[in-house]
C-alpha cells in the first residue's frame, strides 16, 4: 500500500516532526499573497483603501491581480507600513538588491477600473 506524506511524517520521531513543522511554518511565512500580508498586518481593506485614498473595491481588485505595476505594489506595501525591496536571484552568484526601482519618488494615484492602472500626480 502506498503511503501518503502524512503517513511518512507521522512515522517520524517527535523531534524530527517538530523540526519539519517549524521549517514549514518559516517557509509559509516567507511567501504570502498581498491579501494574506494585509491580513497578517491586521489591516482591513477599508483601512488600506483610506491610507491609499481609494475605494475599498479597488483594494479587492488589486489583491486579485496576478500582475501589477511595481508602483502599485510599492504603494500597497507602504500603506501597510512597510517598504518594498526587490531582489534578483541567480544560480551563479549571491542575490542582488535592485536599486532605484522600488524606491521611486514619483507619486502616483489610482484610476478607476478600466481606465488604466496608474497616473502621475
């Protein structure tokens, strides 16, 4: 009979299982959707919308996107109290933090859905 992953993990010694669970929690914490990050920061869509000066519906739409402008992502992170950093990773060298992309000083504002994503103020 084939074993599933739970059977294999349950057969491990308790110490090993705890180590695996701890590492799993760390890995899960390192990757979140924008929505999960907002929730982890204990922020509602309404509060985030207020911080960004947009309607709550636009926050919902942003969180559903799989592709967005870096400026939209940067503003969203800043509205949660964070700072966006971009890291390039290559197999043959250490990771490199990209400069001048996430920290643009150009202020942007949201446009209503369907009229393009961002405009300069």
